[in-house]
């Protein structure tokens, strides 16, 4: 299990420079929040250079957050190993919306 964790960390560490090189976006960042999980952050000035396979996840004041299918699979693997799921996902699963509620 420890080698899988190390492999995941290495994969995540390589994702940012690989994404920067592939897209030409030097300000591209791979980040994590406990609410939304892992994502790729791109500033507004670079939105036109975002690769076609990036999936828009969330707008921010300074740009957009994206994921890729590969990142989603790796995130799932990491969370399964850790036994954790980001809070935004557990809320959606464990708190069904009441009819008529806003």
C-alpha cells in the first residue's frame, strides 16, 4: 500500500509540469481542497489555451478549475486508499434534497 501511495504522489507531482508543457500554460497549477478534491487551475488569461480533454469543474474569480478523466480516476484511487471522499461529494450523497426545498 505504501508504494501505491508513493506512486500516486509521484504521479500528481508530474501532472503539473506535464500539463504546463502540453498546454503552454506556465501558470497552470494542480491543487487540492478537502471540499472539491484535486483539480487543475488555469487563469483567465490562459483559458484559450486549455486542452480539449480538460473538463470544466468550477469557475473562480481569477480563472477556471478543470479535471481530466485521468485525474478523476487517480483521485478515486487515492481516496479509496485513504478511506476519504471530499466533503462536497459526501453531502450530495448523504443529504438528499427535500422536495420544495431551495
